[in-house]
C-alpha cells in the first residue's frame, strides 16, 4: 500500500515517431509526481531497429539528478524506435528501480514473431525479450491495460498505475512522455481522447 | 470573472537555451487546461538575435488544431532566443487571442537599452518593443510577477495567472514549456524550486 501523501515519482518513457532511414529516434522520459505534476524531463536517442534501448535508458536514468527519487519506470510497451526491444529485467537489475511495461493493445505474439523472423537475423534474441515476462491485465475505468513488470508486487504496480491516471486509461507519465516526444518530432501533438 | 469549471486553456511559450553561433533556438508552446492538465504541445524555431519571433509564433499557433481553443497566450518575458523581441500587440491583433508577457524579475530598462544599443544597429526598433506596453505587478503567494498584457481586463489576466499556478509563482503553462524546451536542448531539465 503506497500512501497517497508520499511524494511518489514515476518516470514515463516513450519514443517519437521516426523516419525510416534516419539513424535514431528521440526517446523522452517524463518524471511525474503522482497524480500529474510534471517535475522533470530527460531525453536520449536510440537506434531505429537496433538493440541499444536498454543501454541508452540505463545511461539516461543513471546520469539524471532524479535517479534516486524514481519509484517506478513505466515504459510504453517493450520496444522503442521500431523493434529496439527493451530488457526490462535487466533495466531493473542495473538501476535498482522497478519497471513496468504498459500497453493499451494486447500484444499478438504470433504476429510479433512473424515480423521479427522476417526482418531480423537475430530474431530469436529479440523474440526472447518479447516473451521474457508474463503479461497481466490491469483494470482501469476504461479499457484494461496490459503490462509486464519487475520489482514490485503486482498490487503495487496496479496502485501506481491507478494513482498516476487522471483521464482515460493512460497513466500521466506515459501520456506526457508521448506528447513531448511526438511534438518534438512532428511539430505538434495532442492528448489522446 | 472566469468560472473555474469552464475548460480554460492557456498556451505557455518559452525558448530553449542555445549556443551562440547556432542559427536558431527551439521554442515550445505548452497548452494547459487550468490548473495543470497538459493537453498539447507545439514547437517552432526562431533566429537567435533575429526579429522573427512574432512571425514564427503567429505561424505556429495559426496552424495548430488548438487555435480556437486558446484563451490566453502567456510568454516568458518579451524576448526569445536572445534579443528576438516579440511584438505582443501584433501577436494579439493577428491571432485574436489575448497575450500576457510574464517575468519573475523586474526588467531593468536602462540595462536593456544599453545592451541593445551596444549590439544592434536597429536597437531603437527593438527598444521600442521593450517599451511598448506598461509593466504591471501581479501578486502571487510568493514574489510578485511582472507582466504586460493585451486583450483582456487586468483583473482577468490576474485570475488566469492565479488559476494556472500550482506551486511557487510560475504559472504551469510557462513552467512546463520551460521544462520541455530546456530538456530538448540540454538532455535534462527540472522544475525550479
């Protein structure tokens, strides 16, 4: 049970839309004091369809002045910049911060496997990351979210998701990281309804 | 009197730190539904020490899907990217949206005049923009703010400043625009205490 009065900070991570052919995509971290006070922002770049997302996130968060204040890292799905899959267990182990990967649409493992095996020689390594952690359903006032997490009890993950959600189903740290990353890449972004 | 329940949206504008010699600086617009729900973000670039800031803001806001929902444009001071002075009367006239320029430190007109006349051949044109509107004091729970505005009664400006402030003295639209612009330029940014 996480008391609401505590100053709980959640870092939401999302990537920007990118152009194929460009080498990297922008990744934004939005540090939110729950429920929705934006306290800090960080950025990095990851290789499109590369496998450096875990490393780049460890670097970005390690050098942050907020490093020791982050109660939870919340990522939008488990891939950044195309199929640059994160290893969220490794992220947790290296930073000592719980990590929750959250998605609005239930991942289709067969479709993912087919896409990976078609496009990547190292597809088995990537698919292993997709399968590494079980997926659980998180109820919201709207459609449920699907999530994989490491470092907290499931009950605590659910509480942090609910406490950081203001409107709709998407927690503020992810919604704000998305808004920033999208606007920087495209010139303007807006909240999803 | 602006009813609190109305969905009032304020666009905060701030620029990023920049390197001298680089041609432009990033300018970010953060659209906030008061008190502090971030609804959208827009961006543009303005020339360092140029005089295109008014034009670039008109373009950015005109093409925005939020254009008709903005109750107030709030700018951080009256210069972007060095001495790229905004003409906030012109901004108001061209967009039909009230504009309030807000600063935490009372501008020192003599220092400003000396700096402009030293560095710019067209310093009189720039200094005219500095002097164009009277400066008024806005009380906050902390140090007062100094502001120049066009398009609303002063009482309404004060209400919008107070209704969009959550912590400290800086209204959320400006605080969030600053956080985003600074993080994009430097890699990380954090809220001012």
